[in-house]
C-alpha cells in the first residue's frame, strides 16, 4: 500500500492511493476515506497479532458501493409519500 498525503491548513489531503499495484485515485466516490479505512483495518489486525487478509480487506474497504441499489428495483412495493398540508403552510416564511 502506498498512500500519499499532503498537509493543508487544518488537516491532511490524500493525493494518491496505490494498493497491490492498482491505483485507486478518483476511481469511485469517497476513495480517500475508504483508503484510510483500509489502512486502519490493516493496522487493527496487526495490533491484534493477526496477519491481515489483504484481499478480503480490499473487497470490504475499497469497493465502489455507489452502484449498489440496496436490493430494490423500480417502484414496486413503495408507498407514495404523504404530505401534511398543515405542516407545509408555514414553510415559506
């Protein structure tokens, strides 16, 4: 794993992330946060005296979950939202 960070005014900014030779820079949303979670999971395993299973951690931490629909497709089984007109009357104030 190679993660390049640079300091900003009040925190750090991730500039690059390479894991097992694969570049993850801007490959999916929140790639930088997921890279930090991957690093943290590796360190946690090492601190517990275990050798991390990197392939499982890559699958769990560095996956693009923005395309997963949560199991639902279309509008089948969804109820239409019901608005309370009395609650909406004062919203333009």
